[in-house]
């Protein structure tokens, strides 16, 4: 992929689905969190911003029910499942985009399924021209994890994390900000272990070492599933793009991160 240069360099903001939905209730948005985040993003007033959000209780239940990630198996029910999964994400995206517009942010929803094709689950084709033109004109593109077509599998699920890394790399972003529902990357799952320690800084080498240790010992992801998500950022970090993980469920954290202010979280850098 050709790297596109924009000035100033863009910021990629990824908001986890666990923050903007109520994961225990299928198809239920966390409306108060969406409104608060829209206000924080508006107040930060960052130029050249790309926003991506996850699926939470909208996309995941349907994707799992119809085995969308595993690919098309020739079943008509799966085709309908693909449609339902995509439409659920469109619904969540509209709720988020509406809130952003209400806070005077010139956002434009961009459906990944209309501009991205994967191969065995990895982005192979990304039509960057519309996104480039949106950014150059002053718009804020808002994308999301989506059900997309796949040249090998027929279709699959494209995660917002892979999308964030790919867009950051292609547009030579200044940084990636990940807003999740915990304070960052921990030594163990902080939701299950009160003794878990926050990792404030992590190099690419240390990140890869943690991933290797988990694979070699065949352990469950000790970070509560977080490490796998963060490893998706590796291609961007290898290009020198820093990634900061913060707790977007806590007020003012996303604002502070966007403004470059000190905030509790995990900073991941190449060295």
C-alpha cells in the first residue's frame, strides 16, 4: 500500500465497543457514554482525525451466531447473517455519528464493507482516495469493525483494531489512541485479579515477547483478551507510530489523550 502524506499528520482514534454499548444487553447502546465522548472529541478539536469504533453488543452476538468470521460455508442463513451483522453495525454507527454531528463535528460515516476487501482475514484492498479527500476537505471519517468480503473466505469480520492499524500506516498517522474499558495493558486481567499491575510503557520488543510467552505456554491471554487486540497495532508501531491505550469509560481521558495531556494509560512505542 502506498503511504499517503497529509499535513498535519492524522490522529487515529479507536473507541472500543465495550465503551459505547452495554455488552450485557444485546443491541443496547450506552447513550450517556456516546454523548460524553462526542463532547470530549468536539472540545479537543483535533485536525486530521480518523475515528473507528467497535461493535460491542451490536455486532458480536450476530457475528458469532452466524459464524461470519470463519467465512462463507455455502449456507443461505449465513448470507442473511452477514446482512444482519453489517446492518447492526450501521445502526450503532448512526447513533455515534448523530452524537458527533450534534456536537458540531463534520463527520462522515464510511462503511468498511464498501471500500475494503480482505484475504484470509487480513486487509488486502483498501480504497483510500475517498478517505484522503474527506480528510483534505476537513471532514472526520468515522469507520467501524464490519462484516466484509474476503477473497479467500467469501466473507469475514474485519476488526476495528486491524482497521485502525492499517489506516494509521497508510496515512502515516502521528499516533493511535485506543479508548477501552480498562486503564491500559495489565500484567494480568484487572477485572479478575486485583493484584494486576498497569504497564505504563511498552516497547515493540516487549509486546512481542509477551505474545510469544502466551503462545509458548499455551496460556489464556493473561491480559483478559487485551493483548491480542493490541498486537494488531504492531504493523503501525513498526513504522514508528506510537499507540496510547486509555480508559475511555472514564470522563476526560479521551479529551486529555487527544490534547496530548498527561493521562493514565499504556504507551506503546517502537523502541
